[in-house]
C-alpha cells in the first residue's frame, strides 16, 4: 500500500470514528433530555431544553407550567414546529385573553388547519360563541361533530346553551355517524328529552350495531314504558325486530311459551329470583319451584304488553305438583300506570295439564298493560312447597 493510500485509509477510519462518537454524543444528549423531560417540573424542563434546544414539545410543556413566560414559550414551540397545534391553540387563547382577537382567530384557524382532530375544532366553536358569532359557531360545532372524541357531551351542552332545541341541534350536527348518534341519544336522555330521543333511537337502530347498541336501546324502551308512552316504546321495539336485532313473536305476549332466554327489556319476560323461589325457562315452558321459604308475596314473571281497545281472551296452559287449590298463584293483567286490574285468573292448581280461557276487555285508557304471574299467600294457608310449570300464555283479540 502506498503512503498516499495509507493516509486515505487512516483518514477514513478517523472520519468513521468521529461520526460514531458524534452519534453516541447525540444519543446521550437526547437520552438525558428525555430523562429530564419525564420529571415534568419547570426546572427539569429547562434542563431538558439545554440538552435539546430544538424540541418543540419541551417548550410547549414548559409553557403550560411557567405561566409568566407562557406566550414566549408557546411562540418558540410553534416556531420550531408549525404543526404543533396545541401550542397554536394555547397561544391563540392567550391572545384572545389579551384582547388581540384577530391574532387569536388566526392562530386557532392555523391549529385547525394543521390538526384536523376534535380539539382544534371544539376550541374554535367555543371561540366564536364567546364572540357571539353564531353562524361561525354552528360551522365549527358541525366540524367538531365530524371528528367526535370519546365523549362530546360538552359539545352538545354548548349547543344547548345556544338553542335548547333538540331538532335544531340534530339538523346542525347529525351526520349519520353511529358514534355521534349514540352520544347524542345519551345526551337527550340526560336532558329528559324523550320525544327527541324517540327519533334519535330510531336512527341508531338503523345505523348502529346490536353488539354495541342493543342494551342502550332496550333502556330507551324501558324509559318510554316508565313514562307511559307505549306508542314510542312499541315503535322502537318493532324497529329492532325489523332490523333483526331481536327475535320477537307475532303473538302477545312475546316469547309466549318461554322457549327462549328472556331479553332484558320490558317487552320480554322479567323473571323474579328470590330466596325460596326459582324460575327457569326452557323447551317445556317456565318451571318455578317453591321451597316453602319464599316471600309471602312476589311477582314470578312479568312483561309489558300493548293492546288496542277491544275484547280479548287470555289463554294459558299449566300444571302443578304439590300445590293445593286456593294458595295464591294467579295471572293478572293490569294498567301499567294506574294499577287498575283488567283480568285476574283463578288460582293455579292442577296436577294434570290444564288449559284455561279467561275473557276480558280493554278500553282506550288501558292500552299499556302489565301481564304478571303472581304469588300471594292466601290467608289461612301455609307457604307453597311445590312446582309450577307454565306451558304457554297468549292474549288474543276476539270479535
């Protein structure tokens, strides 16, 4: 190897060693800066900046802690990284507070331009509301709704301050996104806006998913029932059936032979479990065991039903074992709101299969009804110790 080639090789090795040393030094400085940054105090952040003076995030975090120099620190953070939207937002809010509204607006619009997530849009909606620019407020409120966060209840509350009109808010914000719809439904229920919730729940039934939304829509149905609004309750139930979110029978009541495990909703059976009284549905019907230690009064099974005015019959089939006549088990149909009894069956007691037909009438004031299988210990009788099997029950309209 010539002297010249040897010199070049040595120079190359020195360059490589220098580059490696520089890399190690740079990595060490970055690691030290990160160490002090993670301590998250004003003093540690200043130290981190000395090690990494071009890191925008360090200046931004220090600006959040050092209020006396916040504007300078946010300006530096934004100068180092124009895409640091949080820095632009904080600097914009400082300018607004100091009366520099034009500069504030420009910074907030810049943040929304470089970061198309929820926070910059939400901040602009608030900004324009404070400026009493309602048209711009609705523009940015809608843009916020296009990129919803995990919880945008605050956005709906802001809209409610502008106009407590559920229909107007729906027109301005709703865009068919199921996540937005389910959050708006939750907001409406929190505001006790059941009428508006009816429309929104229908939308969710058409655009949502059973896995995520069925339970909440069951709760909406239950709320309608509790408010004595049978029309809205049954409309939503039919929509869920049409969308195949539920298996619903054409007969009344639903699940008339107890063949399926009941759904947790008013339009299916609610089975009461108490000490000494246990019920379970299955292919042979509803079987209930009484141990003799059950309460003196309890509802074994219950379901909400809606019937149009007219004449009806209650048809049910059952058998019992070791249950004496007149001991207090009976079917009862009553007005869900007033408690007025429309039909009350004889006491259930029969060792063999027994089929019973009970006529009754429904007037226009009694469309929302509660069908219940009840045990109430009759005076002078001991508590029941035996078995009841309900094979089926059906409410049929007659001419």
